[in-house]
């Protein structure tokens, strides 16, 4: 093979190595981070929903 072809294969192997060893772990970490942020937001939304209630629940005096 020629020099240019070897350079292209070298660049391709470099990008493949970067993807497998750098971008993939970053992506997995970001996936977990976004999952945790989503669960916190869902919990906060449910807490605010329970705290806010509706007009019927605010006027309720008990049994």
C-alpha cells in the first residue's frame, strides 16, 4: 500500500480508538447523569403536585 493509504488507515484507527476509549465512557456517564437529573425533576414535580393540590382539597376540613 502507499503512504497516503497508510495515513488514512492510521487516522481511521486513531478515531476508532478515541471513540472506544474516550467518547463511549463519557456517553455512559452523561447517560447516568441525565437519568439522575430526570428522576430528581420527576420527584420535585410530584412533590410540588402534592403540595399544591386543588381547590377541593384546600377547602377540605377532614372527616
